[in-house]
C-alpha cells in the first residue's frame, strides 16, 4: 500500500517489520525464514534514511550471527556503527 501511494518512509518501515517477523520465525520455527528476513531487511536498507540503514544493518548482523555466519554479522555491525557515528 505504501509503495503504491509513494510513501517511502512507510514502505521502509513495512519492510523492517516484515523482516523482523521472519527473523523471529527463524528463531522459533524454521531457520529457512532467515532468508526471507534477509531479503526484507535488504529492501529496507536500500530505501531507508540513515537511521533506517543503521537499523537494517543491526538486524542483518543479528540474523547472520544466528545463522553462524560471523563474518557477515561483523560486516553488518561495522556498517551499523558507521551509520551510528
């Protein structure tokens, strides 16, 4: 809906919320949901403002850490730190 009406901020928030939902499902239901979470957090990251990019990278770092990919987790947390500064 947000995309259709040109509400970029709402679209970014929607991608974040859907990504978090899939992230939580990955923790409790099936790790395959992490792939969906990554997709939505990357969509969020692409259109977000600086604060949104910070949040997207934090979430991506958490997901990759939960998946055991510590290198990608570290990279995303470093990007988040850059946006925080």
